[in-house]
């Protein structure tokens, strides 16, 4: 009787099990790779123009504002205007005890009167505020990285969320530092009368424009690399970017040509 037969049988059985597991893992790997590829789109690079911009959230401000304050404690004798009222230059605004009547320094709209006649008011407390709503501009705050690319005279595109389908053109008036931030004032052309101080808008300041450059979609770039397909072979290629906007990026270094395909992961 051969006692080695059960041992050989057991050995073969174990090997078949291991071999089966290996085959399953291979198929799983192929399936997973196929799944990943199915989650990819491809696109060819293109030659085109690109406009580079910096983006920010701007707030509308009045060119002329007036805040009435006094240097001594007094009482309000008369108030001649109301909140929301339009007044002309020189019109009576407010009268205090023993102080001449205050008059409007320019034509504008009364936006705040927090007191009533007969009340006592104290030094440096605003008694009345007015603004000229006909002359307004856009104020945008940038951090250093964005501010370094902004220059006086650059064009800007302005979008108000509440005014869908319309955009407005503007020009950078000035840029200056303000407590760690960098403020940009933008003159805007043709704003409708319903745009008021305090309203916000999305701002894109155009900082550069290039023609006939090699472009790939920005969402195809990850950690400075793109996945290129050339002659059916995939390869990760390191690239150096130039101008970038919200959709495309200029390739200034990297082995990418117009006949390649670029992989883009689906979201």
C-alpha cells in the first residue's frame, strides 16, 4: 500500500486552490483596471488663446459719503430729512442746541438717522449718514499672490448673481495695501440704478492673454503631471504650466503634442 498518495493528493489540492485564488486576483485586477479606465475621458490638447485672470468678491461703495459727528455733548432740536430721502447740496439736514443748522455737503441720499428730536447726543457718535448713490465703484480685497498680478488700467469682468445673463466691464483704478490685505478699486461702466452700495459681485481681473499656445484641460493636471496616451501607451508626464484660467492651462514644458490623448478622470 502506497502511503504517499493522500499526501500528493492533498498537495495538488492545495496547489489548485492557490492557483485558483491567483487566477481570481488577476481577473479582479483586470476588472478594476477596466473600471478605472471606464471612469476616464480622453481629450486632445489644442492650440488656442488663453486669458489669465485673478478672481475675487467685490463690494459696491459710494464715491461720496458723509457722516455727521460733533465734538461736544448736545441735544437735537430739529431733523429736517428722513431716511431714504434724496437731498440737494446745501439743503437743511439737522439742527442742534446752540449749533448752526447742518447742511448737505453734496447731493445724495440719507441712509441713516439713528436719533429723534429732543435726544441727547455725544461726541463722535454719527448723527446722520448720507451717500451719493449715483457715483459708485467696486472694492475688492486680494491676498499677496493675486495682488502681484494686478495693475492699474487692467480690464475686469463683473457678474452679479441676482442679474443673471448680464456682465459688466470695468477698469482697475488703483491698488494699495491695507493691514495685510491689498485693496483694488474698480471703475465699472453702465451699472443699472438698482445696484446699490453694499451689494456684492464676482470679479475677474484680466492679467494676461496669450495666442496660439498649447492647452490642456485644467482638471487633467494632478500634482504637476498629466496622463498621456501616445500610440496606445499610457504614461505620466510632468508638465510646467504658464497661463491658467478656470478651464484650460498653458503647457510651456513637457512632452505633450497635438496628436496625443490626455486622460481626464470623471467626477
